[in-house]
C-alpha cells in the first residue's frame, strides 16, 4: 500500500477518515427520494470525486474501497437513470435502499476476508504501517480486530438506516414521520461518528503497547 511520508493532518486528516469515506453513502441514504434522486446521486458522485482528489493531492494515497464503491455505484445509477426512462421510477424509489445494502455487503465482505475498510485509514499512520509490515508481536492480528470493531460501528448505523427506510417505504403510514425519516437515522450516524473518533483515539493509545520498529519513531 502507498502511504504518505507523514500521517495526514489538517484538511488531509479530515478527508482521509471513515467518516469522509461514507459521505456519498450518507448523502444517498438521507436525501435520495423520488423528487430528489438526480440531485442526491449527482452530489454523491461529486463528493466521492472530491474525496479522491483531495486524498491524492494532500495525502498522496489512491482511492480506497469506499471511494471506488461510491464512484461505481452512484455513477452507474446516474447513467442508468439518464439513459433508461423505464428505470427512473424504480431507481428514484429504491436508490437509498440500494446504497444502504451496498454498504452492508461491502462491510461484511471486507471483514470476512480480513480487510475491513477501516484498515486502509489506519495504515496511513507511518508507525502503524511500519509495525504492520514487520508484524511486531502479532500486530497485524490486533490491527485487523481493532479495525473490524470500527467497521461494525458503521455496519450497525447502516442497519438502522435500512430498517428505518424499509418501515417508511413499506410499513404502515404511521412510520412515515420525521422520527423515522430523520431523527433516528441521523442519530445513528452521529453515534457512529462519535464512537469512531473515540475508539480511534483509544486504539492509538493501545498501539503504543506494541514494540515499534526504531525506523517508525
């Protein structure tokens, strides 16, 4: 993996985090509807492009799995929606569900093969990467388990998104309220963001317990 000579700082650190990586999916999950599909899909693609460009320019890292998934999925949605009039209605009604399901499948798949999406962001730290390459004291196993926990936070948040959307789209009319459309989904995302920051700080502290190679200090 290509890493920057120093850990991301400032704007670079903001853009190279799981929170930024999920931005296109959050946009589609919260804002896509029959009346706003093209705006939401266009904004999702634009945000993915901005994230990739900023990370390449400031952090000198290529697009990660979240970035590629967003570009391919939402780019395809835009193309199909513009090219096929018959697909408009179905896409407009189900784009948010497709976005959430894609996140869930991608998160589970990454954890199943031992490459949780959070690992890419962790390996941008020179100390983490040096210890990862040398596998000091079983560091790789520890790092994968730690990143899987962060991945599970976001898996849970998007399970909530999907559940709320299924209830509002296919459940009783009583579910089609601000509570199920906005309050619960946004609260789940904010909780995932807060816990990601808190747990990431905890992991940085725990990582210091491993013997780091002299070159990484």
